[in-house]
């Protein structure tokens, strides 16, 4: 499978789900090239951005697991080619 570079954006609206999100990220650590997390206190949310490198299936699996966490909103984008 060809590998792609992708970006995953996560908005954590319920801070009690942060532990579950971090556990999922740890499970898929081999895909993560970079991570930036910013607490946006004025809005009561936290925002996490990830740069990932993996197959489309691997990135989709990570995004799918994160998307099933109640209290988190997830969007992703991958490159068209290697």
C-alpha cells in the first residue's frame, strides 16, 4: 500500500473524553509525525492537530476510532499521492 501524508484535526468539547483520545493516539503512535495541542480556555475546548504518515486504511482507522469518541469532533485530509 502506498503511504500518504495527512492532517487530522480534533476538537475536544467535553474534556472528560481527553483521556480516551490520548489512549487512541498512543495506540497509533507509529503514524503520528507531529502533534500540537492547544487549550482554548475562552471557548472551553481543546484543539489537537496531527500530521500523520500512513496508508489510507491506517489513517482512516485512526480517524474512525477518534470519531466514535463522544465529546470529540474529528476531520481529516490526506494527500492524493505518495
